[in-house]
């Protein structure tokens, strides 16, 4: 019996292929009773038949198997010897090929190397590549020095294409500035004192014209008089503002005692018109 239910299903499945039915016979001992129960529980829909073997049949099979043990061991030893002979012959063939042709097949078998061997070989290849690059650069430098010594020419002057875009732009700007300065210097040397005076006068006239056409600064205009006058007339304050800003004793008493009676207010106005009521607060 196999070790688990999954292995049992895998083995039994080999008896039925391509939709055909199959039959599997399993020999179960006393120590495999638990595995048998799990197999029966897992395969409730399939038909499992049980057969009990007689002790005489089991004894006969044991005796027959014991007689075959020696032959089985002999066959296994022969298989091991055949395998070793085959491996030895392969090794001899490789050695003969290496001796005759000088080729080594192990160089191409990278997949058979360990991680340490692969890393060591990669580092070796990288070192060799660096050394080759340094040797090539050194040879190029020596060739350039020899050419410079023999011909007196310098290749670095003509290598404008190896410069970056920023360096090219900077060099062009520098050359343009130098050319402009040289041109101005020549023109200045060729000018007479009368020409210089005329240029100064023209520059002064240009500045004056520019100043005249320059827009004037806008200034703030006060539309309302801060004293409250408009068109020569005094603007009347609102009663709300008057009540809030009036701090006289009369106003304080008015707010303290509340509004006055209408008749009393009318009488006070009449007396005020006649000039008999003094302008003082009520006690």
C-alpha cells in the first residue's frame, strides 16, 4: 500500500485510461488498517470489494518470494555494474576526444557548474575584459603621441563633435562676443570726434523722445470731501451715525432715561424757538 490516499488515487488511476474502466487489487496488512478506512471513506461512490486470504495462501507466497530474493539481488547488482560501466566508457570517450582534438566539452557546460564556480568564472571574464580595454586604450594613446611627435598635429583641436551641446553653445557665444567686441573696437578707432559728438546727441534725443512718449503715472483723485461737503453744500449726517457718535451729556441722558414724551418734546422745541429754554440737559 502507498503512504497516503493521494498516492493511492494516483496509482489506481493508471488502471483506467481514456474513459475505460479498470480494476485495482491492493494487499492490505494489519498495520495499514487506518489507511484502508480513509480510502473507503474517500471513495464512497465506487465499489470496493473485500477478500480475505487464507493463511496457507499467504505462507505459500512468502516461501516463493523468499526463493526469489537471491535472484532479485543478483539482478540489482548487475544493473548497478552495467550503469557504472556505461559511465566509465563515457568518461574514457571524452578523455580520448580531448587528447586527440584538444577540445574541452566542460567549457560549454555552464549548467553543470556550481554557483561559486559560475561567480568565479564571471569575475575572471570581467577582469580579462577590463585588462583588454586598458591595453587597447594605452595602445591608442601611444599611437596618438607618436603621430603628434612625428607630424606635429594635434587631433584634439578638430574633435568638435565629441563636445556636448552646452559646450558647443558656450563656445559659439564666446566667439560671437569676441567678434562683436573686435568690431566695436575697430569702429571706435575709425570714428572722429565729430562723429562721437553726433552719436551722443542722437542718443540724447532718442532718450527724450522715449521719455515724452512714456505714459504718465496715474494719481488718486479724492472724489468726496472728508469734511462731508459736496458741491459747496454741507451733507447732512444720518440720525444713526449721529446717535452713535454723539457723546454729549444730553445724548447720554437720552440713552439712559429713554425717549422723551412727544408733547414735552414739542413744547421744548417751541420754547427753544422763542429763546426762553436754555440749552442744557434735564436734571
